[in-house]
C-alpha cells in the first residue's frame, strides 16, 4: 500500500501518520497482487468495505484529553490506596504499664514478675537489647528475657522476668528501656516497688534498780517493745547478758516467739535479785529480724549484804527411793559468794565413809569465787543394797564448815509365785485340760513392771496362757495379778515347760514349772491287707482280722464298714470291733470278713475302720479272685457187674459199686433206680451213698446190688445213678444167669 498525503502537506512526500490514525489490526489488508489471480483480485476488491471515515483534529484532541484525565485518576487512586493499605510502622506496647513489683522486705528478693512487650504495628520490629536504668536500677534484677537480638513480627510478643531486692526502705523506681532499629526506639516502661522492714523499738534503754539486800527481789520494771517499721517483726528471744546476768530475771514475758505487725506492741517485766554485795549490771539483748542493730537495755543495781560470805542453794540432798542395781543418780548443790570480796581456799569432803555416795564433780576448791558467783558440787548415789543410806557433805572455809545432809533409800521389787509347779496329769493328745491358775504378788519395796510373761521350754507350744492379767502390768508394793494356764498335749509322753515372769526392775526372773503327760490310743492291725485268694463262685471264704490298742489310752471304735462295687463280694459279718466298742490299752478286738465272689476275676474292696486313736481312720485293702463255680463229676466203678450163674430164687452175695466225685463241686444224688426187662431180678442194697446227702469233691461212696433170679436163663438190668453231676446220670450194667431147679 502507498502512503496517503495529509491535507496541507505540500511537499508531496508521504508524512508519517499519527499514532491515533494507525489502522486497527482487523483493518489491515494484504497488498494486492501477492499470489492472487486476476479473478481473485477483482473479487477481493469487490469484497472490500468502503473506506473508513477519517477522524478530525478536534476528535483526536478530545481523545487525548480523556486519556490524560484517566491517567490522573489512576495516580490519585494509587495514592489513596497507598495511604489506606500500606503497613503501619512497628509500635512497642508494654504490659503491665507501669510495672509494679509490690512491697518487699529490705535485703530479700521478691517473686519473679513477668513484663510482656508486644509489637502492635504491621511491620517487623528489630530489637537490639534491653537496659534497666534509673535511681534504683541496681535493685531491679533482670532475671531473664527473650527480646534482645531478635525481630518481633507483627502482633508478636516477648517476655522479660524481673525481680526486686530493695536495699533500703521506701519507694524504689527504675525504667526498662527497649532499644532497637525502629522509629519509636528507644522506648521504656516504669518499674515501681516499695522496700519495707521491721524496726524494733523499746520504751527505755536503761533501767536502774537501786540498792537491794542480797537475796531479796525488787519490784518489777516494765519494758514495752514496739514495731516502728513497715513489715512484721519477729522476736526470737530476749537474752540477759553480762557478768551479773543471774541477778536479773524476766517476768510475764509476752514478747518471745511473737510476730508484731507494724505499730503493734508487747511487753515484759524485769526484777533485780542480787546474789552478792556490790555493783551488779547486765544487759537485755534482743534476737529479732529488725532492720539494723536492735537496741540494748542496760540494767544497773547494787547488792547489800551483812551475813556470812557463803550461802548454800540447799542444805540437804535426798535421792529418794532408788532401785537396787540401777544406774547412779547425781544431784548438785550450789555455793554462792554473797560477799563483795572473792572467797578462796574451800575444802570439799564427805564426813562419813559411805560407799553409796561419792563426789563426782565440783568447781569450788582450788580457785577464788568472785562476788555473786556460784560454784557447784555434784554428788552421786549408787544403791548398794536395800534400806537407808546416809552421809554428810562438808564444805570447809576459814569462818567454819557448811554441811549438806545426804540420804537415799535402796528399794527393789520381789515377786512371789504361789505355785512353783503345776501338774496337769495325763491328757489325751489334742484335747484341752481344765485351766490352772497362777497368782503373782509383789512382796518387795518397789513397783515391778512386768514387761513379759512368757512360756519357755521344749514343750512350750503345748501350754498356753488364758486370762493373762499380768503381762505389761505394773505391780505396786503388795499388788497381785493372776493368769491361767491350759495344757493341750501335742504328742504322747511327758511334757515340760515353765512360765517366766520378767520385770524391768529385776535382774532375775521368777519361774513356775509346768508338767503334763500326753496320752493317746493307737490302733494296730494284724493284717495290713486281707487277701482271700482264689474262691469259686457260689462258695465263700472267711477271714478274721484282729485289732489291738498299742497306745496309752482307751481306744474307741467309731465305725466299721466294707466299701466295694458289689455289696455281696466282701461282707462284714461282725465281731467285737463294732461301733461304740472300747478297747483298753493292750487289749484286742476282732472283725470277721467273708469273700463271696459274684463274678469271676480279680475283685477288690476296702475295710474302713474309724476310731479315735492317733493314726486316724484306717483303710484296709481287701482282695480276692473269683473262679468259676464248682462242678461235680461222677465216676462209677466198675461199669458193669456180672453175677454169674445163680440158682433161681436164691439171693446172691452183694456186689459193691463205688461212686467217686472227681469234680470240683459237691455231688448230690437224686436217686438210684433199676431199669430193664429183668430189673426185678436185681435188688439195690443201701450203703454209704444213701447215708450222706452230698459227696464232696474227691470223696467217694458205695452202693450194693444183689441178684435174685426169678427164672432160668440170662438176666439183665441197669443200675441208674441220678445226680447233679455235670455229665448227667451214670449207669452200671448188671448181668446174671438163672439156674433152674434151685430150691
């Protein structure tokens, strides 16, 4: 395409078009003749839209103005957005602010308090460190912190731990300064606290009592103690110190071990009781937690004395009742110098030679005793025996001798037991006897503390205490106690033990002998097992069992029975060992047992025999073997009888038939018969077989037969023996011949 000339352009050259006149991308057309045919070129020209109307200069200027306004609006909106939405700078906020650590006693540390520092800005806050400064900065301790050398993100916080140790009373102030690289830095928060402390104050720091006679007591002077501080005051003790401190005493003291709140008071009283003549002075010193040194009260007084120089705290030492054998006891007496000058050259000794008393320690001789000072003499009493002991302690000086009476009584308890021996006799083992009583009396001169009443000895377990009124009991002089002893023997034979009475005050113990004998019955059987052996069914076998009492007491039979699967196999027939029978020592009784097997094979049972003897119930095994029932078998001899020729009508001699039982059971005959056509020619003659009902196994008997022919010629018959034999009936053939013409 060729450039079009602009109006007013007289150069004839094509001028570059303004940027606002450039065609839109959709309006661009390819130049003609670029690879198109003539027809395509014509069609393309026809299809071209009509040329666009050109914008005027005014239109282009209006468009430029609108674009400028739009750019200004965009710049304005960006500025507004910057101020509305741009992150705010970091801002440190402390909590709490200011920070108070409260009241704290001077010289002590408070509890740790936590200060929180938060970044409430929208941008990170770089923190380089923390610094405590101010007039009391050294009293505020920065214990720990996690803020330094870090960058706190928006809304992030860190912690600082602080502690106050006040050095003096009153308000304590300082600052915690937060340092860092941000616009607000450095920023600080105030620290506050108050130091408190108790202060002990007294109403008077000097008390003068004036002159007093030695040994007398002045009127009381009151002292008021108050807490002038700001914290509770604890008074641990009020002490008297100084050379004459023993001449002054406290009375009605309500200040020791108390806690006084600020402004509170307590009081105590002081009295003066001089122990010697001359000037006496001391000091009252307080032990408390007061701030600074507590005040000291000075005490002054004067003692006046016109009597002897030495005074005794007591003129006698009575050791009272002392147990014989107990450790030595010591008592002391004080010797005080009441004069206003020192005393020396004292001698200390016992006037009577008594082994019960001795001087164990003394601080009087060999030195000078200052005015008002006291020395001590300690005397011990060691009881040597019963009764009164006496002696005298002498304290010698130039002006004379002071004496102290010494006395002591030796006492001891003495236990008397009414019964030195208890005899319980013979008792069945395991059974208890009736109880026997022991009475103990304290016949001594001192109380007896019965620390234990025990039963000792090899057989101690067979004896026991019942109703023990003596153990751990204190028996005063003349008192008595009692206990009961029970005997339960644990075995046969003699038992021996003893009751031992022990008291703290006694070296020796009292004993009572205990004696008894254990008796018991003891069952002994002659057979530990009853074996019946082999017994055939339908038969039985009896065995007798003998029981004897080999103990030392009567044996009682409580029960006897046979236990078996089949009640009839083993049977208890009776005897003298049946229930309620009593067998004296050395005597016996018997039981009858029967084995009657009902089946074949090995059979067992048990005989249970219950009794009151030591061994307890006895179980005796029973055994036997059942065999098949007995079977009789018959054997006849001879099997035939030949009578030979015999005249008709004449009796022959008697022929004998022997019948033997060769079986195992009894042979019983049910009859003897003759059979056959000529049976009347033979006669049965009774013999031994008809005399007994049963032929035992292995036995025999006989039957007689006679021939009396009734006609001539051969004669025959059969002797039939009927029995219970296994093979049934047996027969004997009878043969004979009749001879004619016989008369």
